[in-house]
């Protein structure tokens, strides 16, 4: 247990001891500050005028955003469901590649098992994502608090804030494991990010094309992380627990793939 915790702590601190890692974290924080101040704040103001925005939301299938008691949280939820996984592809891209190239994984495996190494790295990366999600979510809550100037309303939304945080963590877990698997199979960070981004952004189109060639290939969509995000966007967090079954199953499959790859690979 102590070894696993040490590996997780190392992964948490790793981004802050490299230039690329620090830049990724700082860039992510800066982007979130800009998104909170402009799109989230402006969208929240628009969502308050339900008469003007209801038609637009219905046109895009986003009518549930008008049901949020705090519009800032609704606007944040719509952005975070897609941006948090996308940021994860960049931040978690180098889980193993650099260490494999330097040969430091051999040194680590003299003091821990491969399962401890994998679980420690993934847990540490999940903790990094938890901190970034919490930072952005608290920023959205602060915007709402400043606008409402009513602590009671914000206090009533704390459970919803925690639900958003927890569900985003579950959503992001298969993306971390996908990057772990790619970093075990590939030798360049750019290639890992490119393939993962291709799956995330164009996965549905690729599967539609593949299904025309091989009927039944559409079922592979359930293995691609993020296939449930559009459905989660159209529901409140309290209603979307059943949709989280997919990222849990995807995490199990991808975690198994990481373990088999790491066990068979000569490091």
C-alpha cells in the first residue's frame, strides 16, 4: 500500500517538475479562467432570459440547460463534459512514454510490481484531474455567488456541485486509462495525443464508415470513451447515474488492456 501511495504521489508531483507538464497545467488553468469569465458568464446571463433562449436550446436539443437553478453551473456542465476529457488527453499523454525511453521503469519495477506501478500512476493522474475539475467547478460556483449575492442559494447547490465533480471524475477515468494504454504501446507523446483525439472527436464518424463495410461494427462505439456524453448533456447530474455505467465498463476494459500490455512488455 505504501508503494502504491508513493507512486501516486510521484505522479501528482510529476507535472510540476517538468517544463512541459507545468505548461500543460498552467495552460489548462488559464483556459478555464477565460472560459469561466466569457462563455460561462455570458451563457449564464442568456439562460436567465428563458423566453429568448428556449427556442435556440430546443433547436440544439439542450432544453434541459434551462432547468438549472443556477445557470452558471448549467453552462459549466455543458462545457466541462467535453473539455475535461479533451484536456485529459494532453495532460495524461506521458504516463509511461518518457520513463520507457529513459529506462527508469526498470528501476521502478525493482521496487514495486507492475500492477502497483499501473494503479499508482493512474490514481495519481486521477488526483491531478480531480484538482483541476474542482478548481474550475469552484470558479463557476464563485461566479454564481457574486451574481446572486445570496449564500443560501449557493449552499442549496453544494450537493449538485459535488455530484458534478464526482461524475466528471468517473467520465474522465477511461480517458486516463486510454492514454495509459497508448503510452505503453507508442513511443511518441504526439502520436498518443493524435490517436486519442481522433477517437474522441471523430470516433462516431469513423464507426459509421466502418459499419458500412462491416455490419455490426457500430457496437464498437460502446468501447470508445465519451460515447455517453451527449446523453449526459441532456440530463441533470441527478438523472444521469445510469449513463455512468459505460465509463465504468470502459475503464475495466482499458484497465485490463493496460495490465496485459504492461505484463507482457519488455521494459
